[in-house]
């Protein structure tokens, strides 16, 4: 994934999926026909739990497969909410569509690379660039001003 859009770590992605699964299951408990929203919440929960560390319960699938399965789960939510012959009330249909949109947003900004791969990709090249020089100068100035304030 390009680094420009990948700002969310995978553990935050997993946490958001757990919350979304709980929302779907809780909305199913309030629904007159709880089967389909509960199954959708269970699908999201299983997908997250099987994706492994840091927040997954079991290491069954890797991050790359989880990334593709997220798209399948989002598609299942949208299709399930859109099928008119399923006995789902309107509020549950809207909840499933909104949850699919939230999952799509979370998926879009997640960095699915493992921590070691991210560190290797952003390892310093030995060259001094202007941005790192500016950051170092800013840190040095902040430390110096803090030391001066403490002496006074």
C-alpha cells in the first residue's frame, strides 16, 4: 500500500472491526428479525479474530488475506442489506449499510504491512534530508529552552 494513504496501524483496524461487530450484534438484539444482522456481526467478528496478532485471537489468516477478506465481508454486508427477500427490518438494513461504509473507510486507510516490513521500508538511508535536519533543530531548540527555563 502506498504510504500516503496508510496511516492507521493494523491493531487499530482490528479494534475498529471488533467495535463494529459488537454494534451489529447489539442492533440484532434490538431487531424483530435478529438472524441476519447477528450473522453479519458474527462474520465481522470471526474475520477479525482469525487475523492474528496484535488483537486477533487466532493466527489462522495473514494480513494480506485479511485485507482481501475485508472486501468480501463489506460486499456481503452490502448485498445482504440490499436483498429484498431477506427478512430484515429497515433499521437493520440501514445499520448494515452504514457498518459496511465504516468498514470501507477503516480498510482504506489501514497499513496492512507487518511491523518489521514497515520499519525496513522507512529505515534511514544515511542521507541527511532537510526535513530530518529541521526536526533535529526543533528538538534541540526545545531542549535548550526547557533547560534555560529550569535554571531561572
